[in-house]
C-alpha cells in the first residue's frame, strides 16, 4: 500500500523559509517520480516541483525557480521541498504525489497523493 505523508506546513512571514517533507512507504515499482503540487483558494491545482527517483532530474515551475529546491534522502525515503524567499502568493495547500514510471514532470497525472499541508505566507 503506497502512502505519502506531508509535514512541515505552517505560517510564515513574507521573505521567510519553510521546508516540507514527503515521507514515502509501500512503493514497490522500480522507477518513479515525486512531485509537489499546490492549490490556492479559488485556483486550480498547479505543479510546483518534481524529482525523478530514477535519475535525479528535477523540474520547477517558473514561479518558484531560484527560490525552491527539491531533494531526496533515499535512506529516509523522504523527499524535501526547501522554500525560501516566500511570497504571499505561495499561500496554498501543498501536496506531494508519486508517479510510476520513467516520466518525470508536472503536466502529467500522478498516481498517488498525500493528504496535503497548509502553507500561509503573510505580508
């Protein structure tokens, strides 16, 4: 049974930093990617960043390039999203998701989803 559990959400002032964690368990497929997505009130869900656990390739939405960094700690089965220079427009519920296969990207349907964690950035 695949399980994805996000942690690290909370409230922060603009310009601050937070680190999200996505703990993975029950993944049996050899090749997969982990992505971070977010959904703000009244907005559609958008891809933020993803990492291929097959070759380490990373992808970022233009809105977060240079501010967010995705990484993986294989020993802990955990993917992190370091978020720096946070802006009020980063406020959203953030989800981690897993995609089976060699494809890594943000514009494809992911197979498994976590429960989400709230990020609130105040000005």
